[in-house]
C-alpha cells in the first residue's frame, strides 16, 4: 500500500507535494519498506538537480536532503548488500526486482556527489550543513 502511495507521489511530478509528504512517510519506519524508500530516491534526487536554483527553494532542498539522509540511514547497508550480492543459481524474480530498484537507488545516491559539492558551498547554512552530512554518508555505497 505504501509503495503504491509513493509511486503515485512520484508520478504526480509535483515537487511541492513530494517534499511535503516524503518526510512523514520516511518517519513512519514501521510501515516503510525498502521498495518504497528506493522508489523515492530518484524523485528526491531530481529536486537537487543540476539546474535547480537553491535561492527561494531552500525548504525543498533541505527537505530533500533530509529525506535522502533518512533513506541512507535506514537502508544504505541493505541497498549496498543487495547490489553486491551474487544471485544463486536458478531464477529468482523477486530478487531481480529488488536488485533493480536497489541499483536505481544506489545510482541516484552516488550521482548526487557533484551536486552535493556545489550545495556545500551554498549561502544557506542549513543547505550547506545537510549537504556535507549526506556527502559523508555516501561512502557506504562504494
């Protein structure tokens, strides 16, 4: 149910709605599953895109950084383990699906590094601090 909600939020393509709802969803740890969290990563990374002007959108950027940091705190080790796991012989469609969304999440998180470098130099202290914090956590994927 939560994964469908996240999927719907992402497909709405409305950054303000995504920003407002992603943190409460991520705080509901007892309901949050790996697949739903991984579904959020590309959309949240999009909020930090290269063409995104931070001025006037500090709240979006801070929320996106906080949400990505939360996903990282909760699932980074699992995502890294799934991505590096060798598949047993035979066909395991569930594992292949899990690996696919974990690979997308890992790629999105590692793809943030150049943007985080730019955000660390932001005039907004919160944006700079959250960027520095998240950048330091991304080594788990390497």
